[in-house]
C-alpha cells in the first residue's frame, strides 16, 4: 500500500486570478502530511494567517498522485543505484 502524501505550500501570487507565484524562491513550504485531513488543517491555518492579503494563496498538492509505483522509473531516478 502506498502512502498518500500531501504537500501544503503557498506564497504571493502575481495576480490573484492566476496561480503564478511572484517569487518562487519565497514560497512558504508549510509541510508534508500523511493524510488529507492533516494537510487540510495545516492549509486552513496558513490560509487564515494571510486572509487579509488577496495575493497570498496556499495549496494542497497530492504528492501520491505524482508517482505510480507500477511504472518503470526514469533514468534520473536510478542514478543513485
């Protein structure tokens, strides 16, 4: 069984109607969470701290959806072997 990892992150957007960060070096990495419920709570807390700034936005990325363990790994993933 694979883990269902979730990454919570956010930062200032160039335009509140688009998902383009103003400065990717200033992205706030809130943390990685083992389930959606914990990730949601972390997202909500971070989002509430920036509620007065329309350009700040936080997201939950479903990291577990990026990997399919059944697929063959790319050559870059195997460089450490």
